[in-house]
C-alpha cells in the first residue's frame, strides 16, 4: 500500500464507478473523479468530499483524444502523479443486440468507448504510472465477455448483447497484451468483473449493489507487489477467458 495514494476512476460520477472512487477514498487515497458530464461530476465530487474523501474532478470523455490529453495534464498538475487507473467508463449500446439485427454503427460506438477509450486513457496515463512505486491498472470487464462461459454446456449467460459482450472480450484481450508488454515493469494490469450489478447500464435489473460491484476493482487496485497481472477476476476468483 505504501506510496499508492492517487487514483483516477473513469465514469466515476455514478454507479459502480462512484463506489470505486468512494472505496479507494475510504483508504485515504486521493481520487480523481473522471466524468464527461460537468454537473454529475461536480455533484459526485461534492458528495465524496462530504463523506471525507479527498476527491477532485477530472473532465474526461474517453472517446475524445483532446479531452483525454487534457485530463492527463490536469492529473499531473493537480495531483502530481498517478498510482492507480481504473478504466470503468462503458456503454452497452442499447438492447436488444442480436447479431442478425445489430447496426454496425452500434458496434463501432460500443468498441470506441469500451475498448479504444481504455487504450486512449491508459496510454495517456502511462508516463505517470511508470513513475509510481506500485502502479495498478484495473479494466472493468464482464463475465459476458468470457468465450469459455458462452461455450460451456449448461451455462446460461442470458440474452446476448452482441456488441457489448464482444467489446468486453476485446477488452480482455487488450488487457492480456498490455500485461505482456509491461511484464518487465512493476505495473500490474488486470480485468475485473463486478457481477450482475444494478446500474443504469442494465436498467437497474442487476442483483448486486454498486458497492458490491466495486469490490473487485478495489481489490485489484490494492494488489501487493507480487500480485497477478494479465488476469480476469471476480469476487469468487479467476474468471475463464
């Protein structure tokens, strides 16, 4: 835990992202609340500060190069560095999403946010993370991105949100490649599944609370130096790819 004091959470103005920020803040960390909606971002920061969290707002649209670059500059200027990045921001693209009826534009939009956005933010923050004593990157994924589970007889993954699940499979693959490239460094990067959490992404149909969904991100953000990298985990352990 020593030296790991500054975190940035994308999509942190509500839901799981907010609870991740709150959880890391409760550890005494300084937390950047990344969000593109100004009012929601300011409200989240105010709520976190009222709860005793050292929070600051970071205007951030993960789909926009200029916004991400500005966010990196803000974190560097305001916080002086970065120890933990949690890539939480994501969209579903709406439902239903069956392969035969899916608009290719939906696939592009979902991948832009859920995958390319993660690459964009991660690469912008890497210079600061490389300077950290114990850097961690957490990519919030989902078990619906597990090809192993989808192809296991008797396992029901529910309705198939094609673009969303494909984006999470893609994200997991990207996480593995980052882990391989960064294998000679002290940066640990993993995918985390929050479980079926009630958020606006699923019309609040989930069976877990956002605080429960945030637990895996907090655990992966606080891994010891000999912790895993390039893995996919939920609260119960390893999730099959």
